[in-house]
């Protein structure tokens, strides 16, 4: 039987429950190991190493900027999460998880080399792709549910328009950008060759209280006039940012495919401080709870605004924010 909702509030409630149900279903699905030709199921991997998470945790908890649902994101995306659940994704089978990321999980200044940084970047890439696969699966479930439960209500279709539009973007990314870069990674996942991506590393002599492992969309760096040259058939330019906090130091590694070098250098030049990149270009940031709590309310609002950059991108100036602005991007180390 098709139930037609009576009023806007009940429609919103139904949409919310459909979206949350879809998120649950999408994450519960079996996903194959990310390594091509491996048919094993993927277990929950951490996109960020447990060591990093421990270094910013308090009583086993951290604050994450990743919301459980779109509606939570609108209200307040930041919430506390246990380190066992933070940054988890179904990425690799147990064997490949051990085989490829053993070194990346124990990175420190003495082990900074191309191989370890390639591992970090590849895992960040896998995380980005899998997250998009989650979204696509979610869209599929939502569409099915809407058709089945809510009939052809115009209001519902309109309300979900943004959602399906996002799904089209994600689908396109998986069809065009993913295979383009996956091909480039082939020597890494087939023969463990490194040198696929280049790395610029900045070190800071304290634990800066946050961590991230994220893909950065470089489109906003491109001059506006040339954006029109980008079409849906072009792979999107992106880089990877890994902020790795250690007990008394922090490593920030920007990794990128050689053809993106110019854009990455522009990003560094215009950003000047690390915080400018993190809060404007990263979607998932993990904070030490007491550090996050120390931010003034207006700063939290600005960070939330920065996180929503994917929707209406405009760079926010974080240069006056607390001690974070003192982490200036100087003395880069170039590692291939
Ligand atoms: Zn595998």
C-alpha cells in the first residue's frame, strides 16, 4: 500500500528515516577488498592509524566532524566517537590490510620515505572511493524506498533533489575519476612499486591536537575562467592530505600525482598556514576533545562553514584563529 504523507513535518520525518535507514544498509553491505582481483570481503580498516587516534584521544574518545546523517550535519556535525569506531571503512581484506599498511601505521620522522607515504596516500585514495561507493549505494536504497513507500509525491521528489544530484556527481566520479587514477596506482598495488605520487612534508614540533586523512579537491585552485574547460568526462584533480599527530610532534604530508604539482604548489602558496588547508579543504577532521572544546563558538561555526565547502565553495580566512594559525607551511621536505 502506498502511504501519502499529509503535511510537511511528517514528510520530513519520513525522509529522515529513509536516509538514516539507507546509511545503515549501505554500511552493512558486503564490500570486496579494494585490491583488484582480490575476492575476499573487506574488513573494517582505519583510514587513519590507531596510533594517530590515540595521540589525540581522551578516555578513548575524540571529536569527529563527520556526521552520522545529513540532518545531523545541518544541526551540528561535531560529535564524540570512540577511537575504535573513528575513521573506519570497509577497505581491505585482513591480509592486504596487514601487507600494505603496516609501515604507514607506525610512521614517524625517522621512517619518512616515499614508500610509507605512498601507502598513506593509497589508503586515503581507497577511503575516498569507498566513501563514494557508500553514498551511491545509499542513493540506490533511498530511490527504492521512495518509489515503494512514498509514491510519486512532488514535494518529496523536490526535497530529495539535492540528494540525487549529489548522487549523480558521485556516480560520475566513480565512472571517470576513479578508473583514471586507479590505473596510475597499478604498479603500487601489483608490485609494491613506489613513486606513484609525490610528497611535500611539513613537520611541527608539537602534537597539534587534530588529525585527518583526506582527499583534497583541487578544483577550487583552478582559475575560474578555466573551470569551464573541465567537463564531466575529465578526471577531477585531487591530492591527499595526511596529518599524523605523534606524542610530541606532527607530520603533515601532502601527496599528489605529478601532473597536479602546479595546483598543489599554488594551494600551499595561497594557504600559508596548515589550518587554512585543513578547515577549507577537508571533510573529515578528528580533534582532541579538550582542544576542540577550547575553541570559541564563532570559530566552531566557521569551521562548520568551511566543512560545507563542497556545496558552496568560498575560502574562509582562518589566519587569526588561535595557536593553529602559527603552524605555518615553511621548510617543506620533498619526498618521491
Ligand atoms: Zn584483499
